C-alpha cells in the first residue's frame, strides 16, 4: 500500500496544480470590466410583476412606467406637484362631473405613429375593461362610454359621481398605443398577454423585448423623438439596464464595485455607513410618503374596546424604534397619513410611548370587561426584517404591562388574503402604505371609510358613521380648500378612536454611484425617472 | 438497453402523478389567495371576486385538479398569474440557466471530487487523507451563502477577476436566442467575447454550488476505493505487474464508484434545491429565484409547474444514474 500512497498524491497534485494555474492565468488576464460605459445606466430598482402598466400598479411599476410610458399629468418634484405632461391643460365643471383635457400636438409613440385623443380614450377603456389594480380609483365613477374624444386633441370624461381624487389618480394611467396592441389581441384579452412582455408607449425610453426576463432583467433604450425633447439634458443615458438584486449583500457589493449605478430605494439603515465610507458611492436620503402602521382588528376583543386600543397605542416605543433600529432614518408620524401631506390637523396630538398611561388604560379596559389577558397575535412580513424587529420591540414592552403577544411570521399574499374578512384578519399585523396617488384618499380615505372593508387597506374594520360621512363628503368635493378641513375633522375623530398604531413616515435610502448626476426626486416613482440623469465619465 | 430505459420511464409516471397530487393539495393548504395577489395592492373586493371566477378558483378542488391534470397531459402548464406569460415559456427561458449552473457544479464536484477521493483512499490515514477529511467536513458544514459571499469578496471585490453577479455583463448585447443556453447561443452567433463573459459569470456560482457535492463525492469515493483495494483481484493484478496508474485509475476506480454514482444522482436534486440560495445571491436568472417569487406571491400555476419539472428532471437523472450503473456493471442491465 505504501507505494501506492506515495505515488497517488503527487500524481494528482501535479494535475491539479496545472489546472489551477491555468485557471488563474485565464482569470488574471481578464480583469473584470465594470459598468464604466457612460451611456448605460445599470439600475437596481425592482422590476414589476410584468410590464403592462394597466395590469400592475405598485411601486416597482411606477418606477418602470415613468420611463417607458407617458401620462396626461405627472407628479414631479419634492414635495410632489401634479404637472401637465401629455396634456397641456384641463378644465373641470363646477359639479366636478365633467373633466376635459387638452393634449399637446405632435406627440409620437415609439412606433412613430401620432398620438391622438382616441388613443387616450382607448387607454382608459382598456384600464376599465381589464379592471386590475390601476382601475381601482376609476371603476366606480367612470363608465367606458363616458370617455370620449370630441376632437383629436381633446379628451372628455363624464363621471358618475363627483370624485375629487380622480385628478390625483390621472398620473396612474399610462397612455398606450392601440396600433401596437390591437394586432396582438387574443380572445378579446386587450393584448394583456402581449403587453406583459412588450412595450407600446411613448415614454422617454423604449422597452427592448429581447432584453426582458420577468423579475430578472430589462433593457430600455432612449427614445430620441420624445415629445419633451432632450435639450434640457445634453448627455442623457442611452440605455437603461435594469438588473435588480435579490440579496442585500450582493446589492451593496455591486454598488461598491461600480457594477450597479443605483440600488433599489429600500436599503437597510445599517448599510449607510459602509457605503458612505466608499470612494465610489453614497447613500441618498429622501423623505417619501410611505407610512408604517400596526393594524388592530377592531372587531375582535379586546380591540373593540377604546381603552384597550389606547393602551396599545401608548405601549409602542416609537422613538426607540426609529432611532435605535432604523438609525433615525424615518420621521415620527402620529397621524393616519404622511405628516407632509395636506389635510393633516396639526393641532391634533398623537400618542407617545408611555407605559404608565398604557397601564392605566389597561386597567380601565379590564374594568370594562375587555379580555386583556387573551394571548394575541401580531403577524409580520417575514421577509422584511424591519417589520419583525418592530414587532419584537412591541412584544417586549407589552410583556412589561402583562400583555401576552405572539409574533407570527407571514407573507404579504397570505396577509392580504386573510384581511378580506374580519374573522380571518389577524389580531394585529404590520404593513406600509405607499403613495399610489398623492391624495388623502390614498390613506385615510381608503383605510377608514367602512365601504372599503374587505380590502387590506381597511383591515382594521373601523366603523364610525361620522367619519364615513366626512370622508365621503371630502371625496365628492372638488376644491382642495373645501376638502382639507373635512379631512382634518375626520382625522381628529379617527385619532380619538385610535383604531391603529401609526408609527412613522419613511425616509428612503438609496445607494447611488457618484457618477450619477441630475437625479430628480419625487415620492411617486421614488426618483426612478431617468430622463434627467447624466453619467459622468 | 432500450427496454431497460423504457421500463424505468414507465415506472416514473405514477411517481410524477403522486407528486402532482401532493403538491396540488399542499398548495391548497396555503391560505394565500392568488386572485387577491393578482389583482394587486389597490384592488377592490369586486375586482378580486371577478378574478376568482375567471380563473375557476371558486370551483371545488377536485374539479380544479381534474382540469389541471388534463391540461398538463397536453403540456399546457397554464399562465403565470403575474408575468401573464405561459408558464412553459417562462420555464423554457429560465431552465437553461439553472441546468448550466447545476451541470457545471456537478462537473466540478465529479471531476475534482472523484480523483481527490481516490487520493484520500490511497493515502489512507496519512496527511493527504487527513487534509481531505478536514476539507470535506468543512465542505459539508459551510453554509452556501457564507461561502458565496466570501468568494464574491475575494474574487470580485478584492482581486476584481470575476464578475459579482448575473449571467452576462449589463453592457453586453445578448446573442439571439436559439438554444436558450447563453454560452451555446453566443458560440453559434460567433460572439466569443460573449462566451468568455458568460463563462466568467458562471465560475463563482458554480463553485459555490459544487462545494457540498464535492465533499460528499470525496467521502464516498474514498470509502469505495478503500473497499476495492481489499479485494483479491487487486492483489492479483499487482502481482501480475500491471502498471500502477492503470490499476488504480481504471480497475480500482471502476469498481469503487458504484456508491458514488448513486450519490451523484441523489446530489442532483440537492443541487437544484441548493441552487435557490446560490441563484439569489448571484442574481442568477434561473428556476430557483422564479420559484421563490412564486411562493412569496402565491402563484400556484408556477409552483405546480416547477415542482413537476424538478420531479421530471430528477427522474431523468435517476434513469441516467441507473444507466451508468448498468454500464459500470453490465450484470445490472441484464437483470433489468
């Protein structure tokens, strides 16, 4: 055996050494070339579920469609302002039912065909027919036949009832090109399957279908003929390569080695220091409109008791969570909507962390027969570390006042399903409310008007007839001056009832390569609009 | 041999049907409502109800199952609730990436693991054996995500030799899709810069994925070699004056790798499952990340199709393993 032993080792060692040396040689001669190409922007923004802006409407879609599609009006700047985009102007009748938009002349789609009011009508009818996410704001107030094009540059809407958020929701509808979609319609599906993987817009960038794989990558190239022209940006990005990352560690490394120009805007706070210490990248902080809330199921005891709810509202360590866990990268927001939005009653005081008060309310609740000893469940979104940490913090404070809280891991799709009925909705759960449109309707309107019971946004199953009346009146009025006091009044009442625990308004953290210049931020789209950006070098 | 393969294929069918039943039932246990997820964040209850009817989610489970099996039999895997694309198309786009990664990892495991196992066997209880033992225990114990990050830190960040993530550089133009395998497509298109780029992207994920299998194969081969070395024919051949190299690498090895080959077949399933983590860390656009996404969003058609697919691949590999056994030891093939 000894002979074999001696010869066995070296024989293989030589081969291995040779193979390793060859490998090292190949690798060494081909030092990795990073994304130094100044015309390609490598974006780490998450991709939407598919590319059809009439099927999906969420934060990733917003950041995609701002580049590939145009809308009649668009949110720009920070704080967000709604500005004319494809439309030059609009008028509204006094009763708030008739809206007329004037289109700019000479707008062209990516295929070169001119955009007319008929295309806008087609787009809105398609949204209503598909009846998916972006249709939510329109389904109840707009019939397909009531969108019309009296002339090639005029679009007229006749609403069923006066609905002020209609205008705020106009930027959520992308105008699509029927001449590209119609040939791809199958079984009357409005080209749903086709547009999910293709583009038919007029936006600043054009989708390259061959460069798309759902949720993995997407390529877009510049649309030189965009109606706004490019005179404001002499050196725009020519190609956007969406290369979303799945893991935080990879995301940060890719930013630091220059192969990613921006991360997604949800960078964890503990990465800020490391990135800011690098020569190549930095972390951009922006206040957005995205609130973080712990929901309480107001139909289940003890949450059907006001004192019990007040007890919970005083037991969350708001500032400890914001400062210690989030590193201070959030703003305490005691209101049921972003504190930087109109309609907030500034005189209303929120609840503070005060375990003594919490105990007092606990005693009152018990005296009124609320089952405060019942073991309670708080469902978190397991894949989101922050929601888990917030829940654990809450759990430890509640334990001090004798409340037994169990933290249960769950996922978004299960939670929204459970929230469809009061008895399946968890005792408590955690979520964020992002900006789908910049209007109080997006928060208080849909969270606390009882007609929305059954949707995840209204999952505290709160019901107060006065609040319902105020919110409905505010929704029907047209002018912001009339609406604001109604929302303020509604919010005062909601806060007094304390149906949920409102924690913070987000600050988004996004890693950016230092070569990225000219970025413009708006909370809608989270700074993803690429037409303003130039790459140095 | 054809009969042998056919027989194995027939045996696979009931297993796959069983897999389908179990998966279908398990997915129903998950409370998530695909209609809700499909309708999106801003949907109203009416929108959700409409989708539920449209996709037949309101019908009894057996009815849904029968209709699903009927479709699968005609190779219609349905439509993903999210990408709105045929699941078969999505899978066809992603499977090549996963297969490339898995086979490369397997190749590394086998072509490095078997020789190292032989060395360990031959150097029984001396330092190369000890060293390899430490190495293989580490290989099994080390978490893939940790190893992946270490590789990224060293080869991508420190040395800058290899790309950090992805399948191709963002600035590179993709070759036209013919086979779906990027390396092959690039070679067909004559784009050797793309071939090189793709291969460099493959190194770190394949290395990470191969680690666990490599360690297992070293151990199994070592055991096999030790066993074989005790057999009479080895003494006989040595006495006959066979050259050592021939003796070890042909006769001993062939008789030692039966258990290893079984292990390779089993490893394949592990590699596809382990691929989920590796694909996530390296942003590898394969089946793993697709599956995770489907689970998180409750995309049932995708979950079912992927499970079925992995079942088919696994079954296929097992048939290949049996064939390999048959080739190593023709007596098995005769027994059928």
